[in-house]
RNA sequence: GGCGGAGUAGCCAAGUGGUAAGGCAAUGGUUUGCAAAACCGUCAUUCGAGGGUUCGAUUCCCUCCUCCGCCUCCA
């Protein structure tokens, strides 16, 4: 598989550096509230990335952290009257539930920051020892960015600093590279009254770790000095990932991540998501509007990860139809297969182009297009060919993490007895050619939000689509 | 202001130096008591605007316009 690398800005062939297992790290959620679909765009694409590697026969080691101590978790846990641990445990559970609904494979390792305080302290101590960090008077510790020549490579800070330098020089003649410059970032935050109970002892006094350091320490613990790939949303490029590189390379000396995989943001109705605009959707918000998590997943993989995706509620309805079409295609393919044919083919048949798309910079929309095209081309396959095609189709859907059981297509709303009775009466009226009665009952069902689909030998009921 | 990304049909969205995938919606037909569903079709001479290079550009270069992100916490 080939993938664009943020650092070198070129496509790389992905091969495990240890020769056997592709080891990668994803920055996980900060658990202080429900994750929204923008967060999930990142996690879903990371999941497709992993599934594509695995479908292609590569073993993976997927590490994704939980940020369970920072300003927001502390602030909101206090507001909720809970201990930090109670608070973050609750939201972590909620996150896991959402992930499951979206069909995300659980990471092999999911470390939390609070459980790795000793590792973080050890890393800070090493940075101080090597001259890359210094303690301030109040007991905080800062990373000295001037001590790391590579600082800013990932986010092209060179160009930006040229500009910053100019404006700063215009305003003041002070040396921006002086020790203690404002750009140095914090590794250890000294204890403050508003932290409440949430502090830990350290050689520099009581306090808590800085956010950037948490990831570096956990990466060191589970993936070591050098690993295959690091991923997150584009907004993490600077400063988070830039700082991780600085900390880890200075403390551990390895190459850190061989590849950087950043996922573009999700827009809603063409603009940024925000609570104030009321367009920040969680899975629950979507469920309240009658949309399944699988529909959301389909929408989220409907654009290339490198481009911003414009999310709309209409696109969810479109996703429902598209998923239904995929399910129908699979059924038709299955119907062509002779009973004694086994699905053993290793290729992708008519879906080869779709598979190729996925392996070329994780082109998920290209892959979806290829699947529909492949389905159309499958119309006249022989039983054996159809068996091979269906095997390819299934593997492709597994790589994309799409599942098509009926209950996904038709949300498993229980049909109330009264509705069922109404529908039965209508069917009887229809059989009796009592059209007026039949139409009246159909209208009543519609009022109650149910759609009748007549067939030759019966009917089906569906909740009216939104 | 700096840096990065993006502008493709009503909407979502691939792609390519050689003449525009796919999905949704819409629409014509078949079917239907009528609808819906289903099935078969149709649906961008054109890729933000203007120049340039080229036999040929949507794809490369330049200018301009617009949008988004980062520069402070953020997937």
C-alpha cells in the first residue's frame, strides 16, 4: 500500500520497519464529553487504513491513547462533581460504545496518560539531563526548542518563523532565540489551586504532565524509538506532533515515526463545526434523526482523507440508499453462485480497481465508486466467476469496515402492534379491491411515520425516511 | 499577515497532459387500482475566473477571486 507522508510530502510504500508487523500510533480522544462526527472522521479513516493493511496480508500493531488528564478533563470533572477518574472513565466507556457502533476495530493497545506518569517523568528527566529541557522557578519544566535543530520540519515552521522574526524584530530588539523564549512548550505543569486533587509528585515538585509529553512517553513505552506511522487530525500537526518529534528524538534518539498520516477536517454545511452554530453532531444526535452509525461511516469515508469533507444531513440519507444498493448487489451476486461453489478465490475479480484505489493513498471514494462499477459489470458472470467476485466484494467491504445486514439498512425499530394491525387491514382491503379504504389506511400509516411497500405476495413496513 | 489545504453537475465526490468514475437527488419508461418499491434508461462539450506553455489542459506555469485549517486548546 502507498500513502502520502506529511513530513516528506511524498508517497511512500508502506512496509513494516521490523519486517513483520506494521506498528502505528494514533492520537486518541480527550475524554471530557461525547466525541462528534468530526473526531470520528479521523478514527474511521485510521480504521480503514488498518483494515486495508490487514486485508492485504500485513499484520498490524495499533496503539491509540486516551487523554485522561488535561485542562479540560480537570475543569469539567470538577464542574460535574466527580473525581477525574470517575469522569474520564464514564466518557471513555461512551467513546468505546460509539466506536463499536461505527464498526471500529479496537486498538491492540489503548494506554491512558494517568497510568503512565512514571514514564513521563522519566522522559522529562532525560530531556533535562541532555540539555533539552529546563525547570522554571515555579516548578514547571519546559522544552527548549532552540536545542533541537529539527524543530519545525513537520509543519514547515522555518518559513513561519522567518515571518514571526520580522514582526517581532520590528517591535522589539530582544533575541527571540534566548533561553526561556515564549515558544518553549511545557513538559510538566506545576501544581495550581484549580487542579484540585489532580497532581502527582515529581523531582520538580507536584504537578501534572503536559499534553504533548503524554503521547511521546506512551509511544516510547509501546512502540520504542522508531516505529512505522503516526496519525491524527491535521490540526495536530502543529504544535502537538511537532513537539512530540522534538521530545522523542531528543530523549530517545530514534527516528520516531517513519510516516505521518494526517486526516483533513470535517466541515458541516460548508463551515467549521461548532457548538455555537449548533452543527456539532454526535452519534446520538444522528440517531435522534433516524440515522445509523453505519450511514455515518459511509459518509465519512465518502471523501479522500486529504481533503476537507462537507458533511450534510442529506448526505446521510444518500448513504442509506447507497448502502441498500450495495446490499442488493451482494444478494444478486450471491444468487448467481451455484450451491456447491466455494468462495475460495484470492483475487478481487471485477473489484480489482476498487482494491487498487484503496491501496493508492487510501482512496476510499475511488474504492466506493469502483465497487458500484464492479457490481454493474458482474451482471453476466458465470456461477464460478460470481463466487470469486463475491469473495472480492466481501473482502473490500471488510476493508472499508462496512457491514450490510438488514438491520443496518432498516434500523431495527420495533413495529408497534397497532401499526402492524393497521397495515394488515390495509392489505386485506387492497386484496378486496377496496381502494378507498386501502388508501385511507395507507395515509394513516404515513401519519404515524410508516411507509408501506407492496410486493406481489405481501408488503413490508419501513419507518418513513427522514 | 505567514504557512498549509481546497474550489469538478442540484448535493456529496473520484480522476487524468488526450478529451469527465461513482453515490444521492431529479427525470423518462416498464410495472402498479393509484402511489411507493422494483426494474430499464436519461442526466457536466465541461472541471472558480483570466492569461500562458502544448498538436492538445480540467490536469503543468502565472495572476486574480472564494472557502477551509493551522499559527492559542482542538480529530
